[in-house]
C-alpha cells in the first residue's frame, strides 16, 4: 500500500520567504526555533497561510461562468449551511461559521457546488465579514444576473473570543439582498427556509 501523500503544491520561493518571516516572528516573541518541536513549524505555518489565502489567486466569476446552464426554472434556489472559514484582516485570527445563499434564476442556473466554491474564494483572503458578504452577493448577482440574490453569514470571531472583549458565545450575522429579495415577502420566505429543519 502506497504511503499517504497530501497533495498540495506551493511556490517554493514564496513558501521559503514566508517561512523565514514566521521563524523571525517566533524568535522575536521569545521562542527557540531550534528546539525539536518547532523545527518544522515555520514551514507548516507558511503553507497554512498560503492555503488560507489562496483566494487571491482564484477568480470566482470564472468559476460560476464555467458551470452556467440555460434553464427555465425560476423559483428560489437555496444552498444553506455552507461552512465558512476566513481570517480577520485586523488581527489575522480566524472567524468561522455558516453561509446561507439563495438566488432566483433568470434563464440560467449554476452547478450547485459552484456556490460554496465562490464562498471559499472570497473567504480565503484577509477579510471582514461585512465585505465577505458583499463580495459573494455581488459576484453571484453580476455573473448570473438572476432575478434576486440573498446572502446571510453567521460567524464567530476569534478576535472577539480570544482577545479584546473575550466574549466566547457571541455570533455576528451579516446579510445582503438584491432584486426580488428586497421585497419583504420574498426575503421572509428565504429567512424562514434557512431557519427551518427540513430533515
């Protein structure tokens, strides 16, 4: 049986530069970067950072355009409970939670897996939750040109939980609506559906 290989590819030059920065930071805070447990930490941290910020090298609009199909369906399409992991741009600490997204087609639908991929593209950048919500909303609206789009994100922020006010149970909710979702009855239907347990 072949040994397990985790297939991630990184630019060696950039990885080495980021690795050196992490080693310097660790040394500056008082750690011994030569001790056994930390020997590979700068490289691991560099690769983790490059993975968590890979959205800068991805194009969300192209992802959607690659899976658009002509279709007459014109009722609400909802993808809820999409996992979100991002880094706060103020402290570079994680925030994480769920995104709930809906659109009303206007002649085209998109492959369902592409909506979570769009979330990942924007989440894997240094972000604030407000802009993340807006980026996802505008990308779907401008690319699919649907009759309406709705985005709600609920997230916990480690910058509020580990430092600052240190409130462990706080959750931040942001939302954005375009087109038919600006009508209160359509918006309420969406909010009711994402709150319901349909299982």
